[in-house]
């Protein structure tokens, strides 16, 4: 078992009815090619750790298989990463370092054909560095947020809603977008706040001296990702700062309006 992971629940996921072989998640592979310490639900600390994915399908030697890793976000599995594995000694496997908690689906694809699928849940460690404060699935964070809770988050700007074809951008043209900018915040796990406060800063010289616009938005604490539409009237370089209910910074996004 890898030092970063502790198996919590053993289960065998059967998807034979779908005509695919399962993908097994385990610590390592034994001499016979079988999984050692397998499971679909694991506990992971904040630094993440390695987990082996094994495709239970006999393939021809030297076949190159894509392991497409999807992460569940707001009810939809979205492509998170893709890694390649080569079949050797009748074993097709790959070791992958997971860094984020959450629910995952992994598809094994060979020549555009789905060969296997597996589902994985990575749970956070049960306690934070502060032994008097436990972060659970039902906790709403206010002013007692662990300092590193949002360290894996990302904030970025787009020219529209991503689900409707919006694209991530850092440079916009006022004549094209009319000053309408979409700001996304993705924590890759529950945001655990009931409001997000957005501060818009315009660069003056070499500094962002003070916010020129502030808005607070109500959200659901179990959302992992959300977005806000803002209106910017003049050209320039901007910073968007996003804060939780306890006024703790979640992340910043930067963009330019030409």
C-alpha cells in the first residue's frame, strides 16, 4: 500500500453487462499479474499519492492503451487527464499520482474502442492540521477555514459559459465582448461556503491599488465549481479576487481588456 493512501472499502466493480472489462485500482501488481490490495474507495492526505490502475483485459503485447481520467464536477464526468500504458507480459497498467479528492471514472481506450472502465472515490483525510477542528462533508466553512483548503483551486476567465461553448481566455476585446466577462472558480472539491465575494481590481501603473467593484453571490456549499458574469466598462489590465464567507481568499484571476 502506498504511503499516501489507506484503503477504506473493498469492492469489485462488475461492468460485464456493458461489454467491458473492469479497471482495478490497487497498490501494486503481484508476480502473477494480479492486483495487490485493491479497492474503489481510498483515503488520501493533502499531498496526494500514487495509485495503480490495472485493466483486466488480455491484450496483444505492446498495445498502447489510453487511460482517460474523468473527474465528477457538478454531476458531470469531465475529462481531467489522459495517460498511456503499454501492454507488457499480458498486463496493461499504469501508476498515476492523484492530487485531488473526489469521484473519478477511468476509461481504457484502444484504437478508439472502449476496453475497460472503473470508478474511484478519493476521500480526504479525516482531520486537518488543527486537531480541534474536523473538516467533514457537512461543514460550512466561515472564519475557521484551514489555511490550505483552497490551495488546489483555480480561477480563470472565459468568454461565455463553458457548457455552452465558452472558452477560457486571458485577453478580451471590448468591441467584441461588450465588456462581459465570465469568472470561474473551481476548487475540485466542495467550496464549503455559502457566499463568494468578488472584488474587481484595475491595474494602475504597476499595482492593483484598490477594488473598483465588489459583489457578493449566494452559492451552495457543496458546489465544487461556479461562475459569475461581470461587466467591465473600460480597457485595461484587471485582477479578480474571490473570497469565501469568512473573507478568506480562494484565488485570483487575471485578464486584459483591449
